[in-house]
C-alpha cells in the first residue's frame, strides 16, 4: 500500500480541520491560495481519510491539498490556434491587439488612473473623454463612444436607431433586441 493510502484496518478518525490547518507543511499553501480555499481542500482530505484513501500524515495531506488547489485555481481558458476559417471568431475570444496596446493596458491596470476623473475640473469626469477626441478627429463624427464588445455595440445601435420600431429577427441577437424595447418582426 502506498504512503498516500491509509493502512487497511486503521479506521481512526482524521485529525480536526483546525489541527491540520496548523500543520507547518500546509503553511505554504495558505500563503499561496488563502486560508478558506485551503480549509475546503483539507475538508476534502479529511473525507478521503475517512474513506481510507489517504493517510493522515502532514506531507501526504499537503501533497493532496496542493493538487486539489492547483486544479481549482488553474486557468479555465487555454490558448488555441484558430483554424475555423473565421478571422474574428467570437467563441475564441476577441481580436488580437498590438503588443504596445497590451502593455499600455497592463500599465493602466497597475495603478489608479483618471478613468472617470477630470483633473482640470477637480471632479468626476467621463470615461469616454479619453478616447472621444481621437475618434471624432479620426472619423469626422460629431461624437463618439468606444465599447469593449459587439453585444454592447449592437445594444446601443438598436437603442438609438430602432427603439419602438420593428426589427427583423436575427436568432443570435434576439435577446439584445428585446432588451432595447424594439419589436421583433416575424418575416415567415
């Protein structure tokens, strides 16, 4: 029988959750994952001990908990290669951005910024104030707004141009059309 399994015939109850959380072998896991997630993993370990699948030894429990926590904290999104033939496939994330733009976004996320604060006026500002001058100059439009996804853009478009009007239904956008107070047209 491996060290990870309890010896057959030894049906002692596992140590208390608090006692196991105090084991020095688990300290690095508290530091890395936090006390509450570790507590839940220790509860899983205690259940495995009761089922005689895990020995009540600190190194074994630490290894068990580490595996449980690494699986729980593993990123759910994975890098893929888009071979669908669709350049901007919505199920595969978003359009790629330039390294310089990604670096600027990372920098902006590291520190507080004036996203919705007007330093000149000393009061709350508008987040669009950062991009609207660039977009209006580039496009010649009177005003501009930037959105971070297609659903938001379709919502605003329908709200501005189709509110109270009949819109031909596009099945994938039906939920957005309904939320804009537009009416779906039945063209069957």
